[in-house]
C-alpha cells in the first residue's frame, strides 16, 4: 500500500522533469538573493532579442525612429544665393539608438540586480532578416505556449526565488494561460507572484480581422504629401528627393503589413477561439499581483523637408513636417489612431484582474526600450508598490538630448 501513497508525489516529480530541458535560445543571468526571478515573455513574430537588443530584430531594425524630434537646423556659406522656399533635402525621422542592447529591458533588469531569463518561442524567429513565410505562419499560440511551460519549469530549477512574469504583446496572453495551470500539472506556477503585461491585446485587436486592409491603407503614403509650399521653379526637383525617404519608410510599412497578415495575428480576434478558451474558467490567482501597461501613440515616423529660410550668401534651413505616419493617412483602425499603439488599443491592454493599469504615450515597440517604463516595472516588484499617480511615459525617455520630462500614469 505504501507505493500507492507515493504515486501522487511521483506524478508531480515526473511532471517537473518533463520540462527539465533548456528551452530554445535560453538566456539566463543570476541576480541578487531576495529579489524575484523574472521570466520575460516575448510577443507574436518575435524572439528573445526583442528583450535583449530590439534594434537587431527583423521587425524593429527598420522601425525605431525619433519621431518626436525635429531634424536639426543647418547653416553655411555659398557662393550662390539660395532662394527662400528651396528645399535642400527630404528626410525621415532619425533612428532612435536607445533600441539597441544598452537600452534594452534585459540590460536594465540585470543592472538592478534581478535574476532574468528569456527564450525563443519559435526558434526560426530569432533573425535579423525577415523569416520565411512558413516560419512566420508557424508562430501560432498553440505552438508558442508549450515552450512557455518549459521555460517557467526550467527557470524554477535555476533559482529558489519567487517568480515574476513580464510579458509583451501576445506574451501577456501566454502569461495568463500559465496562471491557469494547476500546481500539480506545473509546480513552478505556485511560485509566480506577479504578472505584468506590456501592450497586450487582452480584449483582442481589429488587426486580426482587418489585416488585409492595412496594405491598402498604407499604399504609396508619400503620394499625398503637399508640396505647395515649394516655389513652382523648384517643385520638380523636390519631388525627386521624396523617393529616398519613401524607400526607408516603405521598409517600416512592409513590417506592419507582414505582422497584421500573419496566421498568429488572425488568432487575436476578440470573438475567436483563443480568447474563448483562455477566458473559460479563468480566475484571479491567489497571491499573484497583476499589472498592465497600454500605449496611446501609433506614430512610427515623420517625413521632413529641410527648407531654405533665408536668401543670401549665408544660408539656413529649417525643418518643415511633411507627413506624420501613419496619423496623416486617416487609417480606419482604432489601433492606428490616438488611443492605440499601432497594433493594440489602450483599452484592450487593460485586464480585469489588474490592480493598476498604466497608460503611456508609446507605440507597440517603443515600450520595450523606454527607461521610465522599465523603472516602473521594477517599482512594482515589491510587496507594496507606490500608489501615487504619475505623468505618462513618452517616446524619447532616457535621451538627454531630447530632454524628456515624463513618466507613466496610472489609471
């Protein structure tokens, strides 16, 4: 009879051992004793690099711009006078260098003494170049989720600390499902004390059902640029400057079009099977603190003209905004209007179990390297987080040159 009494214990042991292997792309850094261990869960069509070095990922390397910052004014001398209204160049917003490894969530959490881990849900996504269509469409929830169970179980073997799940985008849905697991099926889940989601579509995204319309909305965005401010004499010459900025913007547009057309994106229909299954029997887990973050800036980049402002031998140029992308395109999607982050609305990023929701003025990608969001997340990993409301975080945080003066506001 004694062996029969041990069966439940053995079952738990075997359940734990079945996830004992190191997950694909596993990255781990041990931290200080007494601080929780953080499992970073990336989103759809992403990889561990979205946490460790966003600018090196295929989906962000052509889409991280200082869209909030005007190009610098220029001046100089010339033997020939310049005519007021002439355009020297047409440029896209400068690249935001904070999206590199130094500005990453990973580096910040490690610098604060936390034990941190992450992994690749779909190994072929870990690429600087756009993955194949087969790889992209293989990233569906049912393929990604089992790897999260493995990652959580493996992290539990590397530390004895409490565990925190910090998730971006679809990763937040994965975190919610992990918390539905029983302690018997996935013992480490009993050690999870926090779930923090960043721009997660808790209530779906219209991109799931309207993805095919995105390409139509973004088709030839620079065709509508108004050049009436340029003297007729120079207008044809200025039009020849547009394609260079347009080519760079096209790479950004291509990424958005690809993301919204994926099989995994279509699963994010609020009325679809994924949400029905996730919500069925879902209860707030005792002992777990839930927090959510959402963005209200869909802006990706701006197109500027450097226009001569003075005639004479001492010339100057001043920036003139030509296009705010995608805002000026009047797209029909709530996610791409103010109140959305390009892919998810701020309202969808809210979750009923959350103790607090924090709103920021960031797009879907920028939240991954915004310093004030990183600081806010760390402040929540304590027994009693601060309760005071604060200003919203905006793009440019951490860039001394931009003199950002904002933070994250709690709802």
